[in-house]
C-alpha cells in the first residue's frame, strides 16, 4: 500500500467531525424539522414512520466513521477513494438542518442536492474500487450497506424536498396539476434509482441492495400516506417500485472480471 500522507489524517478527521456535526444538527438543531415539513406537505410526502430509517443510517455511518479513522486504515485505498465524498455528504446533511429550520427552503434544497452528489460520489467510487473479488468483509457488511442506505434515502429525500420547496414557493399542494407534477417527480426519481442500481452492480451486492431497499422503503411510505389523497401518485409510486425491483433482480449482470494471471487472447 501507499504510505500514509497528511491528507489521509485530514480525511479521517474530517469524517469524524462531519459525522458528529451531522448527528448534532439532526437531533438538536433539526428537532423542529417534522413540524415545519407538515406545513408544506406534498403528494409525494411519505408516512412519518419512513424517517426512522435515519436510525440505521446513522448507526452504520457512525461505525464507518470510527473504523476508517483507525491508524491501520489510514492508507486503505477504498477509504482514500470515498472518504472526502462521505465527509461532504455528512456535512451537507447537517447544514441542511440549519437551513431548513430557518425556513431557507431554496438554500436547503441546494444543500440536499449537494449531499446527493457527495453521496453519489462515494457510492459510485465504492462500487468501482471495491469489486466483489477484492472486497473485504468490512466492505460488504459495513461500508456497502452504509453507503447504499445513505445514498438511497438521500435520492428519495431530494424528490420529497423539491416538492415541498415548490409548495413553499406558492405552488398548489393539491389538485390535478399537483398530482401530475408529483407523479413526474416520482418517475424522475424512480428512473434515477433504476440507473444507479444498474451502474453499481459491478460492486458488492450489499451496496446496491441497501440502495434499492432505501428507495423502496420511501416509495412504500408514499403509497401508505397518499393512497387516500391521490390515486395517480400512489399508482406512480407502485410503478417506480417495480422499476427498482426490475433493476435489482431483472436479467442484468455486472461485467465479469478476468481471472488474475489469465493471459489475454491475442
């Protein structure tokens, strides 16, 4: 392995700091998030129970942050590949709580989009670097599920957040136009999830399974919450769920890796 550098120590510290900041902002600063969110409910707003997914996300990300900070992991190539991206995602999650609770909804949406991009960077780079033939038990049982759940939920949160932001800016929360707009947002999010899963199947299955599970969790919660308010939105959420399941378990296969030492054909 490469020798540890000062940037490795900075990256390890950044993840610990960012994770603590995320937890503090979510549970202390963000204590009023739920109340504010109810004021701008959209037709893609999920049932309240869905937000309990932050529990396992925080636990897995916390263990990841501690593990990657161990001296023995300082030069780990996977953590070098994803570390700054995960720190960015944690910081964005915490900063979002500050912006949202201060009712800076457009800024909050920009921040959650930044969190999406950071989580995507970590997730995609992990899928590329931690190929199934090289992944360790920690990679498959901790890092993959942590990144998958985090990125999957942030994917869903961007859709829900954008709908709420539009309502906060004066768009109607109900009616035919609201139903069509909500369905379009769901379809867009479902398409993103579909292609994310396909593109990450070259990596450990635990990552894309966790990602798909988080998106499905959000979609089921949308169906539960909106089934009496919008047949169109609920039906669209079902279609999106089928898209995600198709990506996960359809006839798709990651490209096979050549065996080490195998001579290439000439």
